[in-house]
C-alpha cells in the first residue's frame, strides 16, 4: 500500500467524534500526510448568504447557531493541528459534500465514523456507507460501539 498523502476527516460533533479524530490524526502522523477536516451542515436552516454552500470561517455571519458551529470546527482544527485553509464547513448532503471535497482536494483517504446501524437504518443507508460507495479514494469507517 502506498503512503497516504492527504487525509480528510469528516466531523459530525457527535459524542464519539474524538475517537474518529484520534484515528485520523494518528494516520496523518504515521504517513506524514496533510490532514483536512469537513463538517457538513444538514440539520440547520441556511441563512441568506452570498457565499454559496461553502461557509467562510473568517466572516461573522450574524447567525448564532452558525457561529457556534464555526467555533466548534475551529476548535477541532486547532486541537488536531489542521491548517485554517484545510478546514471546511458546508451546507448540503453529507455524502455528496464529503465526496465532492475529497475529489476537489485530491484526498486519498476519507475517515468517517460509523454507528453500525442495523435493520431499517442499515437499509436506508448512512453517511459512512454512502461515502464508502461513492468515493474514488480509500475510506476508513471507524466503528463507534454503543452509538
């Protein structure tokens, strides 16, 4: 296996997010790879902005929930040592936005948490499952037990 050059961590701010982040950080260190992070907003309404789907992290939106999400992403980026220009927050469908950014940024590994759903949830799919099936690069789904 060739060494990974660019790893994309998909963060969802879940209670198990630290586990996934530690795995991504460890892989980035092992392979001396660039680490980027993405957070996709799919559960809050989009305010009227001129920015499109990518949200600039260095502008005040005046929208409290959005500002809280931006602060959280910045904190995670700082904790992981991710350069500010490799942190993305976008609106959209997680599977589409993650795969699209991975292609745009020439990522060769996506790291995402997997809740190991069963039954109907499994049939309907999950972000990890969708990313795995549509990404053109390797995908690591970190199993989150008891999630």
